[in-house]
C-alpha cells in the first residue's frame, strides 16, 4: 500500500535536514519550518550550496521543541536560538563563511526554489534505491541527502512519482492522509547532488552518468515532453484547494484521488 515513509524539512535553507514524524502543511503549501530561514550575503544574494561548496562542511542539528540549532565545523560548534534577533547565530555563520551575512525569515511560505509551486517535493523510496545503484560508491542515504526531497513514498515502484505531473500548467491531484496536493513538474536539479553532502567533493561524471541512466530507465507512463534534459528527479507540488492539514509518517497515499473524497 503506498504510504508516506519519511518527512524531511530544512529549517535553514541549504543546511542539513531534519526528519520529523509529522508536519503541518501551511496555507501557502509549504511545510511548517521548511526553508523558514535563508542566509543572505551583503548584496542580498542567497548563500546556498549552489554557489558555495564550503557549506557542505557545516553540520546542523535542529531541535524544534527548543527552537534551536547546533552548528559544528572543524572543531568549532555552538547551539543557538532560531528566534529573532539571532545575533549569536548570525555572528557564528558570518565567521564560518567569511562574510557579514544576515538571516531572513518567512514562516508563512519559506524560501522554496520554485515559488510558483511551493509545496513539498516528493520522491519514492524505490526511486532513491534505483538511483543509488547507478553509483556503486554511494548508499541510498547518500542519494537521499543529495537530492533533499521533503516527502518519501514507499510501497510503490521506482519513479512512481512521475505519474504526478501532466502538461505544463496542469496540476495532477493526489492525497496523503487528509492533505490534498497537486503534482506540477519534474524538478530540475543543480550542482548540489553532484557533491558529497559531507565534504563537498564532486563525484566524477555524476551528471553524465545520471542523465544516461535516467533516459535508459525512463518509465513508459511519464510525460517525456516535460524533459528537455534528463537531469531531473523528484516532483514539485502545490496545495490543492482546501488541502491544508497535517501530514504524518504512515499516512496512506491516494492516487488517483477518489471522486467522493469530499
């Protein structure tokens, strides 16, 4: 039976994720606390792993009950409040990156890459296992950490999530527990998955290997028109009308959504 196997949020954009047993879906479609804070340099450019490989050397452990984060890098560590004014947290991060950064907060919608489809990204466990097999040196958890999806669905075949999008502009409805979402598009990937989440070292020919195997294993049910290249994995979503609620690990996935689901 298709079910929600994992929920992962990223309270500070580009830093380590946090696995949670349940998560509130906000009216914006974002998961509560996901990408709630973003680091900005003095020019107001986002400080993220796309731009700065050094970010992979930084470990972050979040405690949402205490609203804190513990940061560690090369023997330096500290625990800081996530609530404003966050002066000590900003100072520590500024010293680590060597710039006078600031933290911006959006508790209502977070800072997603896809602002038109800001719902949780979704992937299947079987997809992660399949992709991991393409890279003998990497584990399933390595792939999970590289691609950073919010929701992981188990009990389905590899690339099951490719059923959750159609033509551009057309949402495909599905339901997890009581939460209604619409799949919108396959997620275009960046340089981040090519790097070790621990060291930032590049995996040789990662993108080339990925694209070749992705094309070879492309499922018959997927919409190939949405792929101008094959460096895409996971599906972006948005909240369906009246779809907000709480997601819980173990929730059943309904797809297609029954006509009488109201």
